[in-house]
């Protein structure tokens, strides 16, 4: 069998005296007219309407790989009361990671309308949708009814990844008993019709002579490994293996495909190598 090496609650019942009961009654009665966070008759404000422009971001292959700045215009309607403000936060829709935030300002012409601009740096290689939350926030961090909307990030042309070639030794000699393992590499040169920066991962599967896949999950090849001389972010991806005296002679097949950040897969390219004594 080939081995792979990795690069990198007590409740006390008490009798209450009349004095204590009277005191409790007076305290509760006093709370009926108090302002504070536990005033149950107070209705919290809410966001009744929310919109953002643009609500979709479109990229094409002609945009290339770059960072760009996008300004969004946020409009909302809310029955805000005194001591409340409207707070907007933009976040990654996938994991909730905050991206940017802003406070909406009242529009003079319309008493219940609020507006703000928010600017975001956006990479053309970032495909995750974004979500905008707008929340009435008052004193003591009291919050009202929140509204949210999604901003879609759309690529109309993501291009295609490609496995250009596979490089591996034709034969690997199995070490004799007692001798150290023999290490070798399988490398794949990868391309992309838009940019090599769009490559997400390169997967390798290994098969024996009877077409049984040896690995349960694909090996994720790396573009950084000192022993092979590759550098990060270049077009060469590498997987290392080792063979020892317990291996048997035979022919093995590697099949490799690449996936880009849009989820597009390349065609699969294959190559073979042989273990000999």
C-alpha cells in the first residue's frame, strides 16, 4: 500500500410578613409608570421596508482578476422613536463574517424614511453572496424589528480550468527489506482560461491495476513544496508519495482534475507509473 506524506437551580419556602408583602406590592405598582428596558407595554420600532442598490453584482471574464470598489445605496422606512437609530451591517451570507457597517440618516422630506451609502471593496474572484441587516438600536442596546436583504454576486463567464500535463517517473524501484522508503512526486501543470488565480483546488485519485481506487478521498495537491521546487500560486501542483519494501510490483494510474472558485471542473487527465524490483 502506498503511503502519503503531507506538505504542509434551591427554592426556599418562607412565610412573608404583611410588611414584606406590602413592600413588594408597592414596588410593583411603582414599576407600572417607570421607563426602562422591562417596560412591557412599550412597543419597539421596526423596519417596515428595506431596499439596496445595486442588489446584484455582475462580473464577467472581461473584468479579469482584480479588486474593485462598489458603493451601495440603502433606503429604509421605519417607525423609529426617540433614542433609536437605524444601524446597517453588511456580512458574508455564507458564514456571517462582517464586511462593513453604517448608520442610516433620516431623509428630511419624509419623516419615516432613512438613507445611507456604504462602500465595499470587492474582488472579482469572490463569489459569495452578501446580506444586509438593518436594525433599530436604542439605549442599553435595546433592538427593534430587523429587516434583511441579500446581494447576489453573479459571474456570467467564469472560464474553465485545465490540466495541461502530468509529470511523474515511469518506474519506481521498490526498496529492499531494511532499506529506507523511496519518495517520489506526481506533479500537474494547471491552467485557466481567465486566470490561474481562479484555481481553487487540484484533486488526485490513485487506482491500482484492477481499477480499484486506493484513496477514499481525493488527494488535494499543493502548489507549495520545497522538495519539488514549486512556489505558492504558480501553475504547478504536486503530490508526494513514498514506497517501501512492503509494496508489490504493479502499475498504478493517477487521475487528476482541477476545480476553480466558481465550482467548474476541468477534464480529467491521467498518467501511469510502475513499481518494479
